[in-house]
């Protein structure tokens, strides 16, 4: 493993050389030294060290704090400040550059090494966090549905691209905006705000649907746990399910209609079963699709015996009345009536008065109904 590379920015040559010798004895590589902030920016850009040791007080127009800020902005390289003394105002300025540590002069070797190692470790950890956050942001931005992330105080930490694009004119500009501001702007409903507040600390995602603004929305409120397995953030994702809900409502209506029709059919079948006449229905080719109770009992056939079979099954071959296949091709529209002798399952002749009527739906004949009344004597 290559040693960490360091760059020294120190305006006192003796201190700088002594620091260089110490760092090299500790196993670090020193890529350069300078006493000027302006030169430091140029050399750091060329050598790209792992860490910069920056004296706060420098020669030239830029002090160490100004230089550290530019190093962070231009190169994203961690800076550790070197200082013998700094007043509170100077330290407050230094904090704004987000340094990774301070080394107080005079320093000892152990303290110097500890500060450098901690700074390098913290910077690498921060970079991993940034990479993970960038990956999460990329994934969330790919999502075509609106997503936002809030903290435990319901401050909005992130709005994905889909949310921002769909609500470009109304997204709050305050940083960070509060979740309630989305309600004020009409971007989310009060019901969603209440659900988030109520289910923020749930251990599992909470899902609910609502009708809002003329649309049906499905919301998923997902807890996000920190390294201590404590819920510290929450992701809210919303799907537009208007079309799905419409199909569900249409399907519900169709189901109710079918149920109603089913009940009507059951009632109709019960009425037919209460008749003394023998009733049978066929398709337009003459194949049996229904027989009533009287037919079943008098002719001895069960539905399984005759369904899909031609009605000529019960015709007496000696009877001249036509019920064969050709009749269903030649005479589709006319009402048939007359006296006919039929045979039951056991070969017993049954004399009947027959009437057969085609049934039309939307001006199209779909089946033929036979009503047979037994003639006695």
C-alpha cells in the first residue's frame, strides 16, 4: 500500500523543513511545500495530495483560511490547519471551510500522526457517504414517480427529479423547506402530512390510498434507519393510480352487473323449472345448451347426457316433423310449431305439441327455444 501523500503550506521555512522531515520519518510522502496561498493552489492542483497541512497565517494576499476554502472547492482535498494561536473570530472563519483537524504548534510526533490519520480516515468515510448518497439520489431520480425524503422534524432533505418537474412552479424555495409547506403549496394533501407524522417511526413501510385533486394516489411511507438502527429519516413515494382505480371501479360495476344478471338467470331458471311444459334451448346449429326440470324428468336425460348434442337425439325417426340438422340451416328465422312424436332415453314415445322460437340479441339470432307440451290420448 502506497504511503499517504501530504502537501505543506507554511510561511516559516525552518518549521516547514522540520515538519517535512518528521512526516517522512512517520512514513508519509511529501509532494511539495510552499509559503504562499496562491502558489499552493497551483501546486496542489498539479500534485493532488491526499491531505494538505495548512498554516493559518501565510505570507501574501491569501491567508490559510482563504486558501483552504479554495482547496476544498476546487480539488475536494482534506485540509488540516497548523496554528500556534488563533482568536475566536479566526476559528469561526476556519470552521466554514470544514477542516478535518487542527494541529497546535509546537506539535509532537504522536499527536501529529494521530491527527493526520484521523483526518484521512474521516475524509474517506465522508467520501463513501457521499458516493452512497449520490447513488441513492441517482436511483431516486430515475424513478418516474414523485419521491421526497424528510428528517424527524419533517424538514425536506431531498426532492427527486420527477417531483420537481411535476411541481416546478410551486416547489418551495426555502432551504430546507418544511413538509407543511408542501401542503400550503397544494403539492400534497393534509391527509398525507398527517399520515407521515403518525407513521414516521414505523418499522415497516405504511401504505394508503386517497383521492386528492381529482386524482387517486397511492402513497408509501418508508422508514430509513441510521447505523444505530434508529429511524432518523423517512422516504415518501407517491403513485398516480387514477387509471387503475377507474378500472377497479369499472370492474366492480361489471361484477355487480354480472351478479345481478346471474341472479336474474337463476330466477329465470327457477321459473322454467317450475313449468309443466318441457323446455329445451339449442344454439343456432341445434345443439342443446339447456333443458328444464320437466324435460329432465320426462325424457330421462341429465344435462351431462344431452348438452352439446343435437336435439334430433329425441326425435322419433318415424315422425315426419323435421328436427334434423338441415332444418337449422334452411329455416333459421321462422317460428316452428306442430304436433311431433319424440322418444325419451328409454325409447318410450311421447306425443307433444311443439313450438320453437329463435331468440335474437342485437338483431342477431343467437339460440332457439323449444317448448313441448305433452298431448294425452
